[in-house]
């Protein structure tokens, strides 16, 4: 049972919240996997794919040509490959486009000897051209039903052509259309990018508190992830004309990506040793990012060449973070529990996504889309865990505030009558503005000793509750009514009721007289009154007004004692 409690919260409400988290996480995973399968097998994207219908020729350095070669062969440096792409004969009036992916090559697209598109080494320096990019070539109507040739140069570090999907599609339904409209993944990328950038702007306008730092770290993490995703899926090229700049943004975002997440963990961790390790890891990735950019700009090395060091660092960091997340410290609140699992899933998926590039020898379309779905799922689960953790934390804080409010109400209210007690009255007095008028109505209930002596203290308590109800109804909702102790009551009246003190006292007396003849009530139920009125020009304090009202009440009470001998046992004398 102890082992189970390590993975599930103890309280029933916490387990319920965790099950909600698990349900939504699995639901998102199901949607993304279905989306990956749909993109691979069911979309119109595949109707325009002509990859399987192509043929390839090899032009060796000496100029000889080998026809119908296999794309799996390795070719010597300096050789070139011709890819013959059959263009379907379309009957509609759409302008069609040839779309294909190239990597570290300088392709030329031609039809009947006419060059339609080309990238040369003069356009992009060899030492700076890395990564993959999408080539989009408009096809002339004469090419429909004929063949278009793609010719690529084989480089020393790329001995075989990168044969991705080759598409022939209408220009109104170009590559970006399918990525955005038929790929849920890319809609999520755009949405998260927009939210991240908006969050960064908001956080920059706030004060530098811990929760703002956490939010800024999360926003930078999301923005880096989405920028890397857009670059990896060749979307940046539709907005940024420079292929070199697109590659720098893609790889730069990937190098920067772990730093803000680890900094968030550093801010969220309480245990000193883990906190220090997360901080050092975030600094290492920031240093790695800075060094990689400097090496790229100042040496022949590219960010792609340094990528194995980044992958190794990510794998080691993932193992360390997952190990710590699997070993929680002490009792966890539900928001801590959920965010821990969100981090575990996100970091674990990042480790799997990184390792599969070195483990899997080939990457088919379905595998690529599944790994994309896994990365997106990990990001969404992390965002979901952060959102839920803050929700449950705010909910808990609201419950604590309600409990504190209830405790303060108990502490400041009289348990018998429900009116403010002595402390509650003086707390209400602290909120009074001495620059505004107010008035005090002080009263002492007559006949309580008579009821206690004849019928007992339970009957006396009943009389006190009657007095409280009468005071509340007579003074009104905008008055602060309280029981100072024993049979002494007070009402703090707003300025508009200052002139109504005599009428309020008369109403209280009439309602008390109405108790006459009721069981276990005094023979002549009444109250003795005193009052004090505060004017803004007066320097008197609340205590001064309370003493003035008490003195007036004492005079009225002394007169009542003379006419009611049953009260003779009470001492009304006060020291001057």
C-alpha cells in the first residue's frame, strides 16, 4: 500500500483531480495519434504525392551516366543525381506546383532544358548551408502530362540524396495548406506560439516576483519549442526568405529550449540539492546555446555539427530530471503532484524523441508523424499540468481563505447572540473614518438578573437572544451591532441615522415591552440607553465616545435601579 501511495495522492479529492489529469492527457494523446495516422494515410496530401513514380540517374564526376539507380546507394563526392518526376495530366485550370524537400544540396529544377528553379553555392555559402528546406516550383502548363527533372549535387557529408515526399499540387492548396488545415499538430504549434509571445509581453510589464519569473520561463520554453517545431517542419520558410536564417532559428531554438524549462524547475524546487542541480543544468544549456551560436558565426562549424553534444546533454538531463521526479520528497499537495507528473511526461518524451534518432535506422512517414505527435503531446500535457496545478492551488487558497474568514467570524462574533463580540466591535471601530460622522447607541438590558434568579440562566440566554434580534431589526443592516459582555449591547450607526437615535431607542423599548407576559420573561422588560455622536471636527477617539455613551447609560440605569429593587444587588458605582 505504501508503494501505491507513492504514485497516487492520499486524499480522495486529490485522487479525483489526478484521474481528471490522466483522462485529459490520454484523450489528447488519442487525438494526436489519430491525427498522425490521418495525415499519413487519409488526407488529400497523399493524392498529390508522386514519390513512388520517379526514376533516378547518376552523373559521375567523369560525366558518365548510370540510369535507374537506387536512392539507397552511396555516391562519390562531386557526383550529381537526376530525379525524373512524372507530372500528371490535369484537366482543370489550376496552376500546379512541384514541392519537394532537399538537405545540404543545391538543386536545379528543369523542363525540356529550361531551368524553372535553382539554388547555387553563390546563393548560400557551402559552410553555412545546413538542415533541410522545402522547395516550391511553379510548373508551366506545358509540363502537364510530361516529366520535370530535379538535379542535385552530392556533398561529402551527404553521400546519398534525401528523398522526401515529392508532391504535385494546385497552388491554392500548397504545402502550407496541408500542414495547417489537415494537421492538428501545426494548428497547436501556431496557437501555442501566439499565446507564448503574448505571455512574454504581459510578464515583461509586471514586477519581478517568483510567479512572474516562472511564467516568463514557461513562455520562453513554449516559444522556443514552437519555433523549433515550425523550423523542423519547414514552416519558417514561408515567412522568412533566408534559408540560412530559418536554419539558425530552428537549431538555435532547439539549443535554447531546455534552459527555460530547467530554470522553471529551479524556481519550483524547494529541496536545496535538487534546486542547485536544476540551476546548474539551466546554466549549462544556456552556455551551450551561446557557444554553439558563436562557433556557427565564427568558424566553419554549423549548429548541425554540434547537435550530437546537445542530444547527449538532453539525454543526460532527462535521465536526471526523471529520476528526481520519480522520487518525491515528503507529503505532496495535489498541485505539486500534478505538475511533477507533467514534468515527468514532458521530459521523458523529450528523451525518447531524442534517442530514437540514433536508435531507429530509418524513419517512415508514420513514425515521423508519431514522434511529432509524442513531442506535441508532451508539451500539451506539461501546459495542462501547469494550468491544473495553478487551478487547484488557487482553489485551495480560496478554501483556506474561506476557513480563515469563518475562523475570524467565530473569533469576532458572540456565540450566543450572533452579534459582534468585544473584539469584533473594536475591529469594526478601527475601520471608522474620523473625518466622517458616526454615532454610538449603548444599552444595558434591564431584568436579566430577575430572569436568571427566577428561571435560570437558560431563560436568561433566551432573553439575550431576543435582545439581539430586537437590536438588529431596529438599528438596520448598515449598523454594526454587538454585545460587549453580559447584558451590555452597542450599535455603531452611520451618519444618516445620527438624528434617529431617539426613535431607534423608542423602537427598541416598544419591542422589549412586547415581551411582557411571555413565559420566562421579566415583569417589565426594558433597556437603559446612552449615546454619543462623533463630529468630524472633534478630536475624540472611539474609546472617548464609548465612555461618554456609557456614562449616559449609567445615569439612566441608576434611575431604573431606584424603581426596581430586584436590581439592588448589582453595583452601578464607577470610580471617577
